[in-house]
């Protein structure tokens, strides 16, 4: 008599590593150890490996709750990818107030993203705490030094980040994102806020980038979690059509960080957002970075663009133009 072993699995599906959608399926499977014909058993779950990645595990993996347009979310997302950490994820659409839902609030009382769960009994919010936890848990000390002095230097930037660099995002929200998407009137102190912004940018160049002598924040030998926190905030300057030529140190730093494939890929949603503003009026540096980010999509959408132009030839030119414009945005 053959032995049949029943086992309970959690199956986690991720659409892709760069833009994952999280789904959990709980199923009962039975595994027969001796009967070769068992593969035909109706209770056996057959998993097909097409273009998706499946994880069959007994313990729930680390789960990232994030929103692609959230700068702190992207920093955590990038670390997980750079560190080759296996994780599942779930998008929390803050534009639809999903972070305020009863289910999410019960899990994450701050009603904010990013957040993580690791196993059945551990939940963590606040991006910098999450970044450090991931480094220590998965031994990714190339992104956060073990030496106490070097670690303190990285911590110094991370602490300053909240009252310094985050002002870029706040400015972008108050004068760009708010008026365009949320129909909120822009504040009247724009010039004063711009002057304050220039002070913070000067401080970053002088102190954290050593007046151009440092390749990475605080002269770390490799990219650190401080850089991941900084670069995603600096990209807010793109939405302001900021002239990076007046800050060659910052320009070089942004170019260097955007040359990292994982950082480029995880910022595609942000660059797509820029297309909803005055894309054709952006300065050459911002246009060039946009093209680099979406170069891969260009090959995908070019045939579709041609098909649309052909199908609408001699018909509704307005509709054809709008469709093509939308495709050009997401390239």
C-alpha cells in the first residue's frame, strides 16, 4: 500500500520582479511517494511555468506594501531587488485612499506606505527602519556598513533626510501634483519655498557629496540605503523642470544613480506621471533621462503605434491623435 502525504501550501504569485502584483492562493495538495501514476490524480495541483514566477513555500515570505509613486516605497522596493531578496508585494493605491481602509489600518496603524510583513507575526512601517531591517535580516551590509562610525555617517543622512531632502517632495506636491491632479490651489509662497529648496540642495552637494568629491553619500565605497532614499526624492525636481546645469555635482550624481538598471526600472511609473505634465517643454537633461528609462518600452509600443495610425487613417483624427499621445506618454 502506497503512502499518500497531504500537505498544505501557500502559493505566492508575482507578475514580475520589477512590477509585481501580489496574490496569495492557499491550496491542499497531496504528494504520493511511490506511485508514478499519481500525477494524474485529480487532487494534484499542476503548476505551469510560463512567463510567471511561482513560489511554493510553507512560510509566508516578506510582503511589501507599497505605492509606485511613493519615494520611500521605491527605496525599499529597490533594495529588495538589488539584494535579490525573494518577496511578494501588494500595491496600496493612496490616490484611492486604500491606505485608510479598515483592513490595511488594522495591519498598518500609521495608514502609510511603505510597510512590510515578514512571517505571520512581524509588521514594520517607516521606510528607514524597513531598509535597515532588510539589510540586517538578509545580510546585505554592502548597502549599510557594519563599522559603527561609517554606519553613523549613513544614519546622519537618513535622520537629516526627513527635514531636508523631503522638502523637494513637499514642494512637488504643493505646486505641481496638488494643482494638477487634486485640484488644490497652489500656495502663494512659491518663491520663498524655492529659495529654501536651493539651500537644501546646496547642503546635499557640500556636505553629503563632499562638493563633488564623493561618488556616493557620505563617501561610502558603494551605493547605500542613503543613496536609495536620496535619489527618489531628487527625481521630484524633474517634475519642476529643474535646470540641473546650474548644479553639475547634483547632475552627475543623478545620472550615475539612474544608470543603475534596478533604479531606472522602478521609476518608470514616476516618469510616466511626468508625461501628464508639460513633457514637450522639459529641458534636454530631463528629456534624455526620460528616454533612457523608457527605451525598452519604445520597441514594444512602436508596432502598436503604427497599427493605430493605420487603423484610424481617414477616420477620426482627433481620436487617433489622443490614442497615439497616450502611447507616447507610456513609452
